[in-house]
C-alpha cells in the first residue's frame, strides 16, 4: 500500500482571524443569552416586589391603627422611623418621603415651613419641641394646597398620610435646626450592636 500525503496549505494569518471571529461570535451568543436570562428573571420577580411593597404598607397601616386606638402603646419596631436620640427616618421612610414628593415640598418651601414652625414654638424651645412641633405642623397642613401632590400620591399608593407627614417632620426638624437631614440606616445599627 502506498501512502498518499495530502498537504493543506493554510495561511496562518487566516487561521488566527478565523479563530478570533469564532471566539468573538461565541462570546456574543453567550452575552446575548445572559441578558435575555437576566431580563426574564427580572420580569418574573416584578410581581413579588409589588407584593412586598403592599405588605410593608399594610404593616404600616396596622401600626398606625394600634397607635391611634391604644394611646401610649409603644410599638418597638416601626417601618418608617427608628427610635433613638434623635428620631430618624428609616431607609423605607426616606423612600416614602422621596416617592411621595414630600422631599421636593420640603426643599421648595423650606423658608415658609421654618417660619411657620418658629411661630408655633415656645420662647425657650428645646430640640424635642422642634421635633414634635415640626411633625404636628405638617399634619396641620394636610388640607393645605401645598400638600396636594402628596395627597395624589397617597391616593395612588394607599398609605396613612399622617404617618408619612410625621416622618417627614423629622426632616423639617433637621432643616430648622440647620442640621443635615438624618436617616437611620440598618447597616449603622448592625455595627453598633
């Protein structure tokens, strides 16, 4: 038997380019698939995210009802503010302040609100007086047109408006005292414990 030698004359440059195109194409296919998978997962999770928000709102409602029904009942855990000195909004409370439009109202009407707050304070007020008067001032302004955007948001996202106004009062307190607006982050609490 005679051996026949077959010689393929392959250009080395063409081989390298072909391999590069192959791997880039493979990478593109994998990357495109990754985005499609990611989008599908996000789409599937979306109903659970909305349900979670509804559950949080329901818990806030229950807390409010209990506080109003049983004066003096102190619920140890609140979703929108954390106890401490001073009281500060939680990350969820801040989210509500921002989403409802209260942050913009506080920013746009800072001088007006601080003037009204100062007029309601006793002559020798404490920081506690400022805090409580700021909270009650925003509740008193509930029917003022200045809060119409918030009421529209509340109508579309059922939440107790007084709970929202009380937590926003903590930022009004900070504005009046010329302090940075406070926020109670869970990560900070975990470091202290």
